[in-house]
């Protein structure tokens, strides 16, 4: 098996007068697991039933803010033509990505939409690769 290269793609920000662009990264399974581990805390407690046995009670606390912020910071890997309120260019740092997510109307929705587009593109590309390898007479070479 082979570790896949990270998939990152540039997207234009629709209808933006500054012609802003975002580079979005498709999160790896490990990155998604790390986010899950930090945003979702699971616990088990036991309660005694009427017949004297112990029954597990599972609970999960969700930190929606941590889930949202970690996902956005890991997904946005670069940008162009982003500016602060004084028209100074904003570097694409985790702090500025979080700032944009809090101060730019529709930023979070846009990131989620672009992540979905990227995921759909990747699935389509994988399907095409699978079809191409099946149609090959000799099959896939190692």
C-alpha cells in the first residue's frame, strides 16, 4: 500500500471584487481522526440495574467550536487577495484563518462548500482511475 499525496486545489471566491482565491486541502483520515478526538469526548459510566447487574451508559460531549475551527484551519492551506479592514494583506496563518471565519460573512459556509466540491472531485477521479484500470488488458502494474 502507498500513502497518498495530499490533495490541494485552488478555488476562486465567487463574486469577490478582490478576486480572492483559496487553496483547500482534502483532509486525510488521520487528520479527520485528530479533529474527532479533540472535538468529541466520549465517556462510559455504569449504573446498577434492578437485578444487581451493571449496565454501561455511554455519553458524548461535542465541542462544536473546536470541530469547526480545527476543520477550517486544517482545510485552508493558502489564500490570495485577503485583506484586513485597513486594506493590509492578510497572511494565511491559522490565526488569520480563524479571524476570517469569525469576521467574514459566509466564509465558513464557503469553506464547507469547497470541501464538498473537492471531495466529490476526488471521488470522481478515483472512480475514473478504477474504471481505467479495469478496462486495461494487462491490468494494473505494480
